[in-house]
């Protein structure tokens, strides 16, 4: 759903025990080259945010969790394979769009 300034998604996570249904608010910060995913719990947006970022000098992707209020990073329990598959899909899309070899 488009919420004016951000999007909200709800999905079932089939790979987790009990297949929980989760909701995230998704924001794009173009100037910072970041896509933010903030969990919604009990109708309230969490202070935790998961960040997918494009960085330059050197060119790289980053995926991490941080506190949205103070920007302090903390451990994210997602497996490395999740990050690698996201990076691979992003590179493939960029190549398909004419972004390089």
C-alpha cells in the first residue's frame, strides 16, 4: 500500500516456524542511497530499521540493522545467504537495465 512518503507491505514468512505474518513500512532515502524497512508491531512502527544501502568509494552494497532514532547499528540475525541473494539479484537487475557488464 502506498501511504504517501512510504509504502507498507504485509507478508507471510514461510521459512520461519509458524509462518508468521509481518508488516513493514518501507522508506526510500534517495540522498543517502538507502532503502529502509521498519517493522510494524501492534500498529506502531518499531525503532529498529533494516537498511539496504549503496555506497561509493569503494562501490559496495551494505545490509544492516540500526536504531532509527540514534543510527546505532546492532546485530542482524539474517543469514549471510539472504544478503548474498539480494546483492546478486540487484546486480542482475542493474545489468539488465544497461548498468554494466
